[in-house]
C-alpha cells in the first residue's frame, strides 16, 4: 500500500488553552522525508499574524491511500 503523508499548517493563538488551533491542509506527499523537506522550505508571512499566533507545520500519516485530507 502506498504511504500517504499530509502536510498540515496549524496556527494556534497565544493562549492555546482558551482557543482551538486552525488547521489547513497544505500538501500531500508519499514519504515523511518529502513532507519534512516541504515544511522546512516553507516561508512564513512577512506581516506578523494577529494576536501573536504561532504557525507550525505538521506531517501526519494518513490511515490509507483513500483518506481525505482535513478540511481547510
């Protein structure tokens, strides 16, 4: 079975205990190394995000090749 790895951008507010992070599917890759390379090569916006939000890229292994990525 083909491995499917999703690159997800998670943006959490400064007080993550009181707010849920926003998740956005960024890309789909066939290996962890390809996903990690894409995450490391990504750039952050020049303009600071509101409320000191912290963007984080996460590589997530899908359960199977037919899985749908998270909704944006």
